[in-house]
C-alpha cells in the first residue's frame, strides 16, 4: 500500500520556501509603490494650495504700492486657528511680500501642519504696467 498520493513534508517546505522567496520582494515593491503614491498626493495638494494662494494675490490686481501695504508675513489660516484639512492632511500657508525688491516679489510657502520646513515654495514678481 505504498501507492498513497500526496506531498511529503519536505516537498511542502520546499514549495513554501520558493513562494516566500518570490513573495517578499513583491511585498516590498508594493510598500514602496504605496509610499510613492502618498508622496505624489501630498506634493500635488501642496502645489495646488500654493497656486491658489498665488492666484488670489494676482486677482487682487493691485498696483505695486498697494501690494507693498498688504500684511507680511501673512499666515493662512492664522496661527491661533486650526489648520486647513485637504485630502486628509492638515496645511498652513505663509505669504511674504518682499517690499525692498523692484519689482515686488511675493513668496508663498506651503507647510504640512507641524513641519518647520515648507513642502513647496512659489515665488513671483509683480510690476505695474502702464
């Protein structure tokens, strides 16, 4: 009765080892892909927030002298208020108007709440055109 069909314990161990050796790199690749997707989402959100705030300044359509009188640095939302929540991430924006440059330079810094370093910085120059 040695005609039993089935796998031996050694054959099962060898099969599991082969599966593990191929599966572990695939899981690492999946984890790296998920990290990259998260980073891309955060950066895309930060750029969109920065562009929105830069467009707000542009749409004011102020001459240089009035632009220089805007509060600087300006924080959105103010530091005593809770941060904006966009895409399950909390954000803060800081605008600095460099009144000593000619034309006037405006910098927009976008931060994840709690970070000291800005995630992105956008800069533009404003000049009166007559």
